[in-house]
C-alpha cells in the first residue's frame, strides 16, 4: 500500500491577520488610520471609544465591530476602563474579489471600492446577531487551531459571514458623492500629517494646502474625526514618541526633537497629560528590554 502524504503548512497561501487585544487607559490612542483589509472585531468584555468613518460609539461586551476596507478608524481607551477583544483581518481579494465574475462584481467589488457600506456596529438586539456571532467565533477558532485543511473551511465561513450581513440588511448603499469626496480629502490630509509630523504644521498652512478656508477646515476635521486637527497632530507626535521610547535607546530630548517638539519641557508636559506618565516612566514601565 502506498504511503499517504497530507498537504501541510497552509498550502493555499491564504493570508490573514488574527490577534487578541487587551486595551487599558494607560495605552495611547490608536489614532486615525485605514487599511485595505476587512476587519472583524468581537468585544469579549469592557469598553472603548471607536470612531469609524463618521460613526462614533462606545463598545460593550458582545459587540461585533466591522471596519470596512479604506474606512478611517480610531480607537480611544476610556478612563478607568479596559477592553478585551479578538480581531480578524483579511483582504477581500483572498476570498474572491479579484476574480472577474458576476459573483465578485455583485457582492465583493462594491464592498472593496466603497459602493456598499457595512454597518460598523452590530449589537445583540439587531437582526442576525446570533448567527453573525456564531460564525465569527467559528472563524476565530479555526485560525487558532489551524487543523489540517482548515483554510478551506475558513474561506467558507467568511462567505457565510458576508451572507448574513447581506441577508440581515447590514449592507447599504454608500453615501453621496459629495460626502465621499470629503472623506477622500480628509484621508489625504491625515496621510500628509502622518508623513510630516516632524515639521511645523499650522492650521492656516494645512487649510490652504487642502483648499479649505480655515474655519471650514476646522469644522470638517472635527465633524468627521471627533478631534480637533491640533489635537490630532499632537496625538500623532506623542504616538511616534512612544514608539521611539520603546524601540530605541535615544535620549528623551532627541526623541522630543525628532517628533516635532522644539521644547523639551513642552514635550514632557503634553506627554504626561496624555499618558499619565513621564516619558522616562513610560519607557521604564513598558520596555521589557530596558535601555542602557
């Protein structure tokens, strides 16, 4: 009898990301960003503040949070609260979006290009909740166990999850072209700040660069992000500082200068107000490989 050999090691090359997150109020905000993947989150316990493409809400245990491709998102820890969640991310290309057929054109391509919009928050009293929850938890179990040939069933479960979204009317036509253009311009602005945070960034300069009056610029930014532009720039700089504190042994004064602060005491004051720790305390508490 011939020897049997099993196909091993995820042969389909089915890329995804899966992770568990424990969020506390001692951690910096996850500031506005976006990516090309569909992101599925289940909140096991606790609460945090989510901003997703103009939708603002505080999560609670049992919530299913859906973040669509290219949708802007931010997550903010709440004072004296924590949150435990699981997240699965995948590009729709890997479940058939890139295939040119009627199925892809009808369902997957409009989700990827933004012509359809997914409901960002599905709660226990909403239609189809239990089926969506059971399916999402099954997806998590599959990627945690990685049993033989699991990727075949994983792809099936992702299609099942999309089926329930469509069946229970959690897929809607997109907003108007005018609103879409505002989001596109806002994404360009945020991308600009993320690449120029080391420079001097003023509201008049940013408004002029992106074709707004100063007053309209400030109104649009606050309306769609829940934060003033100056607060957002400050958060970007402090988040970059946190990364450098943990990933390098650079002196704190050099870090302050590198992320756009020309005054060390000003940097220290903002850092402590935002993170309830001094930069030195933050580096000592969170860096397991302490700098020499």
